C-alpha cells in the first residue's frame, strides 16, 4: 500500500505547468469531450498557455462534479495532481448514467506557468467575480496600508518603517481587521496584493465561456471543488464554503462532505470573508442547485505567506532586480504554495481522493 500511494504521488505531481499540462492532456484522451482555451499570456520562455477542459461521463448528466485547478496560478500543482490522480486511476468508469465530471485544468495558466498567484492582468482571480457594472466594494483598511503592504523596498529603513506601521495597525484595530483589510479584496491598487481588478479578467471570461460551451446552467446538481493551498495546518485539506452561497450553501456542503466543512459566516473558516470570489459566479449561474467548496491545503505560517506575496509584488514592480535575488524570491513563493515534500504530497492525494469520492455521494436532502 505504501509503495502504491507513493507511486501515485510521483505520477500525479509535476514540476512545471508544462509537465502538468502534458500529463493532463494525455489522460484527457479518454474523455467524452475535451477543449483547450488559449490564453493571451505567454510563458517564461514565450510559450503558448492554455486552460484545458475535459468532460468524463454522461454528456447529458444532471449530476455534475467540477474540479478546478490553478485559480491561484502557483497553487495549481496541487489541484492538477488531484485531477491527474482521479483520471489516471480510471474513476470515470465508476460514474453512473446521469453523472459526469468536468475537469478545468489551469484556470489561470499565466500564474501557473510563472509561479505567481495572480493573472496576467495582475489580479487575484478569486477576487475578480464582483459585478463591475456596480460600484466595487470599498476597502479603506487596505487604502490605509497600501504603501506598507508592498513597500518601495524589501529591506532597509523604508521596509522597517512599513513593518512598524503594519504592527501599529494590528495593535490598534486587531488581527481580524488587519487580515480583512489585507485579504478581503481591493479594487484601487493594481500593484498591490489581493487586487480584484478593474474589470473581468481573461480567466474569468474564459470560465464564463466554458460554462456556456458545456451548458452548465442546465444541470440540476453541480458540485464544484476548487483546490487551493497556503492556509491552515500543514497538509490538512479544509473544505471552505464562501459567503455568496450563504448559510444555505454551507448546509448543502455540510450534508455532502461532513463536519470538516467551514464557513466564513460562522467564523469557522481559516479564511476571512472575501469579495469577488469564484462562488459569486456559481451562485449567479446555479443558485441552490450547486455546492461550492474551496479545498484549501495548509502549508506554512501565514506570516511567511505575507512575506512571499509582498516580495512577489515588489519584484513585479521592479525590473532591475539582481537575478539571484529575483530567483530566490520566486523560489520562496513557490515553496510556500507548493512545498514539494513527499509527506505533504501524500496528504494531498489522500484527502483529494476522499473529497472527490464524496462529490458523487448525493445526500437525499440535496
């Protein structure tokens, strides 16, 4: 058993976006249908980038599972591995009439290929699903901290002054206020962290096209698992619901996946409530006919996450950085969101298999 799971881990994980895509495309040959959506962005070597989609099971299915990888680019190593593992083990053969699984591989291919969380527009895709025809949500806390969260320098007096300002904010307003200001989403500072964009990103528009191409709005029961990394205990897979679905969405997820499901409305999630998350799209499209969870795998301390994101955004603003420093910054961000240790990867595969199985154990009340 040990050798089998370690072999599966080795076969499922990849070291680059391009390797992950090759593995996925090879397995997608067995799908009922598959499509590739070309990105306007290019890879580090000028390569073409794609979001690849494969449908397994009944083409007319009303009970549909959807697995998404790389909403946050660099987090795609984990999500891609889960998709590859599900496919290479032939789980599609166990789907019954009326059931299907839709794989969306590398929703944000730019971030995956470049080992960044953001899209080519520099926006956090999981903050990009607000209704841009309406006034965007304000975030005065972020406005107050913007120059400190991504300072002009990442060492020296300017950096140290920024850290003191952040510490003062945390002392005066509390940790929840700080995390909400930093992470909830902001729409004013395009070079800042957790920027939701000035309009729909290409990846968002692509997801809307996928939904239309596969007629997702006509399905009766849709369960979406969107895989992320970076929050929570090392290797633990938390099932987070989001605010657009409300407590009703939480109850649907609870009935399907059990008591490991968390909710920002109840304060049980490791994430603060966020704006413009991808569940806004699913809620608008499907309403009570869907269950959405973010399968969030923990890595390292949140302060390490703050550090690597700060450095990544600083690097994006400065083109004359020493190549050795730039390489070290990219490596630290990659390591935070994809630890690449054997124990972490094994934990990801085990938990992913459990969640993927539960997606088709439809509770009577759903």
